[in-house]
C-alpha cells in the first residue's frame, strides 16, 4: 500500500465518518489512489475538476452531478467544494497537485468528514502536494 493510500485510510476512513475517499491528480485528471471499493468514473473526475475551474458562484448555483446523483452545492471557493444529496455528501479539497475527495453517508457526521478532509488537505499543501 502506498503512503498516500495509507493517509487516506488512516486520516479519513479512520474517523468512521468518511465512507470513501480518493486522490485525483489535477493535471492528469486521473485517480491516483482510492479507498477499497471506491471507483470514480472519468465523468465524475471531470465534474469535480470542473467544479474548481468554474467561478465558485456558478458552481454553487448549478450544483454537481456526481456518482449519478444531483448534489446541491453548499460551499464552493478556490480550495473547497462541499455538496450534499439528502443524507449523503461529497467534500472536495484542492491542493497544489491533487483533488482530495471524501464522501459521507447517512449516520455519519458531515462536520467530522469536513474537518478530517480539510486537515489532510492542509497537510498535503504543506508537504508541497
């Protein structure tokens, strides 16, 4: 297992409030590592990358179509994108090289998912990733 995959498993899934996670290479627009059983289609990767390429206000207004579901965007800025669909959601944090993606489902605390994902994003930025 790679160092990056260990980081995903320990710091995100280890909280028990992240259902799945992945790291997307920004420039290649491809998944670098992901948690077991979590796969992202090229269209999902494109959606998340484009969410940052657009004006954040536009992303907030339009929402996201992710994993074949419409998500309402609740936060969109230069480094973070939060979206929800009923009792599930997706948190995306941008670093220099990656998009860090974490999902939560019903029964999990979104705030814990957000905090863990943002902290890992800060760590990756400090490491130059």
